[in-house]
C-alpha cells in the first residue's frame, strides 16, 4: 500500500506535462463524492492500493499527481468524474435599482429551492450541479425566464477550481451523475434557508451521511446519529 499525504502537482502544469510525457501513468479513479474526502483508501486501475491522508481542508482535483517514482518513471494520477454544472450569471442585474435587484434574486432563489437543487453563490454567479438532466434544468430556467439573468453549462472540473473546499463539498459532495429523466416541481412550498444561502434538505429525503462521510451509508435526516467510526445508531 502506498501512502499519499500531499499532492505533488497536476498534469495541467507544464513541468508535469513534460515529466509524464513518456512515463507510465496509473490512474486512481474517483467519484465526485470521493474527491471531497481527505482520507480514503482505494485501488488504482493498475491494482495498486493507495491510502490518501491529506490535510483537513484539502480536496483532490482532477489530474492531481499523487505518486511519482523518478527511477522507474511511474506515476499515479487522480481522475475525477464530475457532473456538469449550471452556471447562472447575475451580472445583468448590476444596473437595476436595489429593490428590483433583490426581488429578482429572491425569485431565483425560490425557483432553485423549489427544485431541491443545491447551489453555491460566488462573485456574481450561482453554481448548481446537474441533479437532473440538461433538458429538465433548461426547462425550469426557461419557464421562469428571469430578465437580466443568463446561464450556461460548464464542466465540473472547470468550476471546481473556482471553489474553496467547503463550497466544493456542498456542490459536488452530495450528488452523483444526473438522472436521465429527472423531474421538476410545478408546485410551490416553503423551504428553510440557512444564512449561508442554501436550502435545508427535507426530513423525508434520503441523503448520504454527513457525519461519517460514507456515500453508501444513507438514512433519513434526523433518523440517527453516527459515532466517529462511522457506525450508525438509531435515535430514541
């Protein structure tokens, strides 16, 4: 087993592009959920067991070089399967009167929350992972038709570079590949909103455990707690 305690670089950096040009590269394939963990153990495609143990606030990025053997010219590179992201651009609202600007932002927030879509707002843009298919998300945005607000879809890896670790976990940590069909809500109902700007998950929804960090360990929110070893225990 090979221990990884820090990232050596990234294949997009010129020095590593040159270094890996004629090297043998093994790949550690991660889901977008696994990529948000700073501690994990997994085999590469070549069968090498790798134990990742990074600093608490560190996250892996697509193309990170985890291991390098200069003598044998061998490397292990992390590849992450990230979903696309809906990028909502709010720049067109800058010239509006304050009251009208706030009104449109509230309407946008309500529309996103009504779909149960996680979102991160940063520097005039709102990032939403593809929880459903592109056509469904397009239909929702076109139905509401927010004047002054434009949007496009971008690769997850491109967006990941713009986020801090906490934002990355919020955007990519709880969702996998979008459903092919998907659905959208036509009804309106109330959602709790934290000061940080994202909506609470409803108690009837099932989600991956946030306490033990296990994507396969799903439960109803409020249904149990986890100890530090990731063992579930039922409340009450």
